[in-house]
C-alpha cells in the first residue's frame, strides 16, 4: 500500500466514524505513531480521532495503558496478551469507541526464532467488549514492516468494524 492508498483508506475510515458519531484511538509501539499520523492527515479528523499513545517501552505500556507487568514479563511486549491489554487500556483512557493496538519487531535487530523480525501483533477493541487479535509476519526493511503494519491495522479496522457503517 502506498501513501495515497493509506490516505484514501484514512478518509473512508474518518467518513464512517463521523457518520456514526464515533471515535478511534491508537496505541502504537513499533509503528511509532504512524497510524495516528495517517489518520490525522485527514482534515477534520479531530471529530473522530482525539488521541493516540506511542508506548515504545514496557514502562510506557504499563503506565499509560495499564498493561500488566506480569503479562510483559511472561509473554513479552510482542504478544497477544499485551496487545489485547494495550487496546483495552487505550479504549478506556481515550474514551473512544474503537482502539487499535500494535506491537512488533520492525528490525533490523531484535528478532528471535520464536519472534523473527517482521512479527507484529495487533489488537482491536470496542466499547461493546469486542476484541480481535492478529499476528502477522511482514517482510522487508524497517520502514516496509512499519508501513505494512500501519496498512494492516487500518484495513482491519475498516473491514471488521466500519465497512458497512
């Protein structure tokens, strides 16, 4: 997905959220705020995007989003339990209708046999207590992995929650 496709998708997300008078928040680690940036590139996005959280460190995940230190210790930051808690924490803190959480290994270092570079976990949460999680393995350099993660997060929000709005 290129920049113009991300922009078009963000525009569609914003229109759907505005029609429904709903909001979205993002809790990001490996994408470093890229989801928030793409969404706020849309004029008028303050109507449906109030805030985002860049929680790169474990301490930030715990302090800003309420991720348990036990989950971080037992499963690591790049895991299903952690993105689930990130999404729920962002949803609560932002009082949003939808939350996106992303935690992964963008590289070029930091990978392991169990979690190679390109491994990214996604969490999505709604006020109706619907939670979805996904694990994806992307390829390419650091920027390519981050771009693919951003695109996947936005596409999933669209397809799973807003497409028929």
